[in-house]
């Protein structure tokens, strides 16, 4: 009798935890997470204050922009958080991936990276960028507007957009966690 009470107690906790996680947006279906084959929502993002970062994105001297305005054939969007230990651990790998893309970019085959700091202020993304020597722009999302629109994904989360013939960016990759080695990820996205 005692064993069955423990079983039902554990089962109840697991069911409640599952319901809570589903309501918190940790599920994939119907949560707003960009799906492969879909489009990235037309979110208006704060432009980087650094002119060099705006030039890297190819957005000119603007205050706001959308991901579709980034001048690249492929855009890798990393949702991260300054406080995420996995994001901190992945930072050197993402930086190496950036360097690899910079070396291999050529007309008609360009890749750029954009970070979005979920729940992070401008100060916090600057601290993260300085501490981990992040060479690409990281945009603050202090009020979680972007994060909520994207289905409250776990961090780090990578969404890769590829420009189609009409100039619209289509989602070709949408996954949480690390992406493996920079070389493998680059080949997956851009070919040999």
C-alpha cells in the first residue's frame, strides 16, 4: 500500500511538471518557435550603437531594423542570455564559427551572425560580449518581447535563415543547444 502511494505521488509531480513546462512555452508545437520552412517574424530590433556592427549587418545608420534587412544570404540568429552557462560555454565555438564565416564569405555566399540577449539589457549584452570576446552584434531584449515572440525558446537557441529568390529569409535550421563543430555547421549551411 505504501509503495502505491509513493508511485502516485511521484506520478502527480511529473504530470504537474509537464503541464507547467508546457504552459511556460517550453514545448515546440504552437509556441511561436520558427519552424524549418517557415519565416522569421518581422520583429523590429534595436540597431547596434556601434557603427562597425551596423556596417557588418549592412543596415546603414538606422535606429531599428528587421532580420530581413541584414545584408547576407544566410543569417544565423543566436538567442542567448548572459546568465546562461551553456551560452557562456558555447561562446568560443560560436566565435570560431564567426571567424570561419568571415574568411569564407564571398559575393553570393555570405553568412552573418546576430545575437539576441533574452531578458538582457544593453549593459548585460555588452558585458557578455566583452567577457567572451563576441565579434558580432548582440541585441538586448530586456523585456523579453523577442524571446516571447519566438516561443520562449531555451538558450542558446539557433535559428538560421536563408535568403530565397524573392529576397525573403526562410528558416532552414531551428534548434536549441550547441551546433557541433564550426566546420561541420558551416558546411551544413553553406556547402563545401
